[in-house]
């Protein structure tokens, strides 16, 4: 009996060791053949960072407008292939903070500098080359590959572009400079190839069917905020935050209720407009976009609430999800 037992346990032990070796072999083969990493998109406001991320991911994850400071949160967009996973991060534009909300936005940008495997610094044909020169010093110190993407080349001619490329070469010598048009999707395949070439080997960070780290409520909220940026002027869009109060996925439709927080009573009147016409316009435009994004019919209810000076209140900002980025 004893002999049988020890023989069996020996066999069992040998089999277990073979399985372990097999797993080890598969893991190392996996790492060697697979690339993955974080590609963070940074740059001044309005240069086209969100347009670029959406184009690289192939989905409208980030809202885009012609106004400065459209993006407030870091948003991840994941591109999966058989042997790679690229995790893009779109970030708010670099700015000098005036109120607490902007401090949080800048913190997001600083984090993005330090947790990347590849950095994409987006500039464009419009902004002056020495805007935010202090930030470029940080870029020069980066320990990861830096690509400077000169965006909006559809707005210029060859001589002006060549001159700008030369200037950037001097300004950030350790970088690779690539002219692109995010809007026209020009040269983006080349950017993709260069990212892949610079990506470290490793296993995927997220499940291979995942597209983003944000949930459905977040996208509903951002779609409403985009319409407010588009339809209102001056400081109004910047005084607004959206909170999705309920998001119910029913059989035939999505039932969404959201609150538009404003800082002051006068802004409430502007958002609602004469006989509620302005708010109705926001609701209709947001609903149409949501139906496309979620591929489902949407019933959207909007409420407006005065939450005094929310942009400067830490607790309120945390409630709106600004501190966890
Ligand atoms: N002509 C042209 N316009 C572009 C291009 N890429 C982006 N834009 C426009 O530039 C504006 C700003 O684009 P966004 O993608 O929102 O810029 P951003 O850098 O994310 O801006 P913030 O989030 O505010 O920092 C929008 O009106 C875009 O349509 C481009 O390649 N060519
Ligand atoms: Mg943006």
C-alpha cells in the first residue's frame, strides 16, 4: 500500500512539474510575442488631442469642440490586436490653473507625463512654438520615447511645415517629429507603426475586448457637456458640470436623467432659455448623439441646479469624479 501510494504521488508530482513547465513556457512565449503599454497624449488646449485619440481608437470616446478646455478628465481608449494592446490616454490641455477644477486638470496632465511608455506631445500649425516653454523642459527630461506630432497640417503649406519641423528639432532634440492631420486622418498609420515599434513587450493590461476604462454614465455626461460647449458662449460652458442621476437600461430604451449644475442663478436662466427653448435644444442634440453612441433609443430628462461655486469646492469636485484621475 505504502509503495503504491508513494509511486502515485511521484507520478502526480512529475505530472504537476510538466504542467508548471508548460505554463512557464507559454507565459514567456506570450510576453516575448506580445507588446503592450500606455501611450499618453498631452499638449496645450485645442491642438487636437481628443481628435487624435478618437481617430487612433476608431470611436468617438472624447468630445471635441473648437473651444479651449473641452477635455476635463483623463479618458483611456484601448486598441487591441492579436499581439499588442495600446492603451491611449487623452488628457486635458496644459493650462495655468485659476480655480480648483483646473488644478485637478493640471494634475492629470502631470501624472500623464510620468506613467507613460510612449508620450505623444501634440502641437499644431496655429499655436506659437514657445507657448508653455517650461513644460517642454519636462518633456526633454522624459525617460520614455517622445513623439512630437505637428497637427492640422491641412491648414498649411510645405515650406511653413518644414520650417516648423526644424524649429521643433532644436527645441526637443530627443524626440521624433511627425506631421499629421488628426481630422483628415493623415499620417496616422505611420504614427501607429512608430508607437508599436516603441512599445515594450508584455502581457495585456486590460481584457482584450475592452475599449475604455469609462462607464456608460460618463459618456452620457460628456455628450451633454459637449452640447453645452457648442450652444453657449463665454464663461457659461465652463461653469457647468453634468451629473447623471439615473441610467436605466430597459428592454426597449435607455432612460437617463441628468442634472446640469451651474455656479450661479443667472447661469441657470441662460441654460434654460426663453420658455425652456435653449435647454430643449441641448436635450434633443444630446439624445440624438446618445442614441448613436449606445445603439439604442434614449429617453433623456434634464434638470438645472445651482451648486454655488462648485469649481472651487474640493468635496464637490470629488463628487463629480475629479480627484480619482
Ligand atoms: N483643420 C484641422 N482642425 C483640427 C484637426 N484636428 C483637430 N482639429 C480641430 O481643432 C479643434 C480642437 O480639437 P480637440 O480635439 O477638441 O482639441 P484638444 O486638444 O482635445 O482640446 P482640449 O480638450 O480643449 O485641450 C476642433 O475644432 C477640431 O475639429 C486637424 O487635423 N485639422
Ligand atoms: Mg480634448
